[in-house]
């Protein structure tokens, strides 16, 4: 089943066509990666799909329903969640509290109930806390739950951001460069987390520069260049595509991609 479709999306900024007629179709249960040179439009495409930008042209469908122009909070209620390229962690809150923030769409008590400390608020808070602990276990951070978020190493912070996105229980999770700045060990942890997420039934869309990670974990790879689609296919098809090698991977990158399974 196709969970996400983008049909001929386009958007311009100051006369510059940042995304120009890009179409994608993502099947449930896949890891679908979007790659390309810096400035190729990867994050802009993410922003269009996740409701941060509204396209000048084209449509977005989630689970077969048109969602073009819906705000991120409304998309979250429909099962789409995302992380950002730059860390968005609440450093003064605990690791657990950061993940609890991501549960907001599952909470239903109002301001009056909070002010009056109704029993329903206590029950809801406990349910949120327990769900957040379970999510932390999925990303290997259960033992760090009560630590300040600021005390975590960089790679753990990356996994914490994924955990917060997972807390909303998305059907579709968009990860914007989850391994950026990570060392080899931290990248392996990100790889493990993504595989676990997909195994549990969540579809993942990935923007990433680490070609070993992309080629190891992806079912489909979509290549952008200058805001347009350059190629799409399996990892094997993409890493051997002459146009992709010339425009993006280069000799070194193509060798890295070719040896991704080594």
C-alpha cells in the first residue's frame, strides 16, 4: 500500500525554483531515502511533505487522502512525524520529559482539568510517562530516562530526538540527517534504531549524507539535483547510475556506496 505520494511538487523562493516538479511514491514498510548534493532541495522537499511549506504547485497525499497545505500538527494527528537536521532538544528537561512532549496528540484533558488537578490528569500523566519510557527503550536510552538531556553525548541526543518523534506513534516518520555529525559507532546505533522502527511497522523517509548508512538500510533511493529528480531506484541501481555518480557521488562516493555492505 502507498502511504505517501507527492505529485509534481514545486516551490519557489525569490524567483529561485527550489523544488521543481518532484514526484515520489512511498510504500508502507519501506525505508525510502532522499539524497543529493547540498542545496539540491532535500530538506525543502521534507518541509513540503510535512506541512512547514505549502507548495506553489502539486499535491501531497497521505494514506490516499489529500493533505496538501495541512499544518504539521494536523499531519501529526494523521500519523506523520519528523525530526530536524539541527537538534531541537529541551536541554534543561530530563530525557524522559523530552519524550513526553512528543505525546501531546494523545492527551485529551483540558486546562480546567489541569488547574483543578482532576484524577483524569494524574492518570493521563502516568500513561504518558509509561509510554515515553517504552519509547526510550526502543532507542536504547531507557537507563538515561531521568538524566538531564544536556548530559547526553551527541549520538544519544540524536536518538533522543528520534524517540520524541516516535512518541506520537506515527505511521510515517521523516528523519532529516539523523546521523549527521555522528561517529561510526553512533551511526551504527542509528542504523539499528531505524531497522527496529521499520520492523515495528513504521515507514521511514530518510534524508542523509552518509552513503554507507543509506545504501545499507534503504529499500528505495530518490536522488535530487538542483531541485529536480535525477534518479530513483534500488540502492544497487542508484549507486551504479552514471548520472548520479557524476552529479553527486563522484568516484570516492561511488566507491563508498559500493562497499556499503563490506
